[in-house]
């Protein structure tokens, strides 16, 4: 039986790079893959962008109202070659319903689905898509990275204009409007958060 995989990690853990490597591995064996990217992630336009500089065009850009199960089924029907795997970048931006639809792809179409994404946002709250993937995935794998202090990084921190911020909308795409993200260990995260609110209070 095909499985749904959720491979999550903080920023800079190599998620997009790993996805493109998996796609390459399949294609090197003559197998066809389908790469999905949520439309809300405007970084790179219609391409997946790795911080290593590797880029690759997404096969389908998925808007919030798209039925992902129907889109994958339509792709299958349109190609003679069987679909070996569905690969999803920035999966935290899928809706909870779309995460369920990806699960149905594995169950009803018998096609493996590998999702890469963040588990939580810059305020340590879960994204709806990620939360549903954590609930449904057959296999959950953590992709690891490190904080500047050398400890394991599990938190994502937002910078605006070079300053750490801990308030704002859940979705703000990096490299737009002077927004950047860095990965941090919990110790450094809470230190910076305390400093942010101390500045806000004028202390």
C-alpha cells in the first residue's frame, strides 16, 4: 500500500533540496513524479527554490480552493506513463482539507505522497496543513538543522528589517517586504522573544 510521508524541519533544514533530490532519483530510474507547490508561496514564482541555489519548476501550483485529489487523478488520466510519486513542497501552506486529499491519493490511487514543510510558524503555532499531515501521515520524519549557538534548531523566527518580531500574520513569505526567517533552538528563541517584548514595554 502507498504511504503518506511528512518530512518536517525548521528553516534551512534542506527540505526543498531533499525533495528535488528525490525527484531526480525517481526520474533517473525512468519513473514519473508530480511536484506540487502551494500557490500562496510566491517565492520563486512557479519554481521550487533551495537555499543552496538549486531550482526546479513545479508541475502544479495549488490554490487554496483546489481539490488536490482531483488534480492528481486528472494528471494520472492525462499521461500514459504511471505516476510513481507525488512530491509536495512547502506543505504547511496546504489547507487541512488538502492534506486529507493527499492522504486519499495514497489510499484510493495507491500513489505515494511525500510532503515537505514546516511544523510550526514563527510564534510556535501549527499551520493547519502541517497539523493535519501530522495526524494523517503514515510516516513522520524530522529533518534536522542547527542554531547559530550550535544546538539543534526546532523553532522558526521571523525578521523584518533585520529585527526579530514575534507578532503578525501567520503567513509572510520570506524575501518579500524585507521579511526573512532563521532557525533557532528553543533557548535562543525564548531569549529573543523576551527581548522583543521588553523593548515593546520600553524596558
